[in-house]
């Protein structure tokens, strides 16, 4: 795990890039920084970044961020699901797309995901 100095350096260098910070925190397995990064990502969810946030959450198994992305997409379903960026998810990551569909249909997510 990272030292306080490493965490402070990463926070400073990536203060305007919550997703980049999450990638670094996960890469270096700095758990306190992962928590801060996930919180920052959730606070910064927007239509133009929700897909990238969702895919990153999926890659790093950040269930809290993944759920927040699902909730954000559900709350903004028409705009989110009609965007070309989000539609591309269906072919690029069909499993994640299916999981999103299951969530939006009000069914329980898979036990393994």
C-alpha cells in the first residue's frame, strides 16, 4: 500500500482527473485513495463520462461506482441510452451492457458480477 506522501502526490497531480486517479489508486493498490477516488468519480458523473466511469468501475471491480453509474444512467435513461457513446458499449462490452440492461429492468444483478 502507498504512503501518505504518495497519496498526497497522486491527489495533487490528478485533482482534476478523478478517473485517472482511480486508475492509479487501483494500479498501486492504495485502498484509502481508491475510496476517495470512487467518491470523486461519483460526484463528477455526467452524460459525457458515465460510460468511461462504468467501464473503469467494471475493470477495477469498484461496485460502488458501478452502481452509481447504473443509477445515473437510469435517472437519465433517454439521454444516456440514446448517445452514440453508450450505444457502442453494446458491441464493445456485451456482458456489461447485459448487466446494465438487467439493472434497468429491475432484476437482480448476476451473483458473479
